[in-house]
C-alpha cells in the first residue's frame, strides 16, 4: 500500500472510524461510506472490499488470512466477524440488495462501537454508542448471532495471547512495551473490557 493510502487510513483511524458500508452513489458508482464516532460519514470512491484490504494492510495483515482465522474460530464458512486487531473486530451485516453480481451486500461495524440492536415492526437496526442508527437487512436473531461471534473471536484472541495486540500508530520503542510481562494495570484494563462485554451481552439477552 502506498504512502498516500497509509496516510488516509491513519487519518480515518484518528478521526474515530467505526464502520464501513457499501453504497450506490448518485453517479452510479459502487462506493463505501465510512462511519465515524461523533462525526459525519464520508464517501470513499472505492469498493468496500478494497477498503478492507487496505485497512488490513495498514496493520501489516492479509485480509484472506484474517478471514481464514475467523472461520477457524467460529466454524462458519461466511459472514464472519473480521479480527483486524484485537480492538478492531468488524461485525458483518447485510445492508443493501446488490444490483450487480459482485457488488457486495455486506457492511461492517466495529464490535466495540455497537451499543444495541433494535427491532421495530419489519425493520432491524444497529445502534452505535454515539447514538447513530443504521438499518440492516438481517433478521434480529441473525444480527445477534453476528455480534455473539464477534465476542467469541475477541475472547479467543485474549486467551491465545494477551500480549499479541499491537495498537496502530505506536512507534517501535513504545511497541516494545507490549512484549513485556503483563502488569497489574494490564489485568485491570482486561477486567474492564470483560465487564463491558458482559454488560452488552446481558442487554442483548434481555431483548430476546
């Protein structure tokens, strides 16, 4: 990936990107809408799969290997959450009916950005932590299952190696800290993350 795209991806991360959705623009283009926490979406004139490839490459990963890893954890062949990093797990949802054969119907939201799933009459929506709402085409049980799979992958990554996560943007010297033995502060952070996920699971279970 060239430096221009590296800078753009870093800008998206700094801005608080929390989702990417395939859209058809007014000019007929098959583009991607990037969703940000507490900020307005932007349209990128690239296919969603292209954005996924570049997002993975930003973290020096191959999107094909990420998909294979997700299949191994969940046992599902498709519609798996994508663990770009331990903190960025993209949860898939059907968000449109494609016109062309290879246009794609699936969009993604960060697992940590999802606050709730709502069902009203014949529609199902995703509510983000900052209050944004987006309609999806999945059924309510299917949407819940996608989120449960994201939690499954998250726990798998924690169990596999608590020190494997390398946050984006760290300089080499700072990144070395993550290769040190876990401290009390690390376990406090882990505990808080587990409590947050437990609360979300309880909210989803109460909706059943």
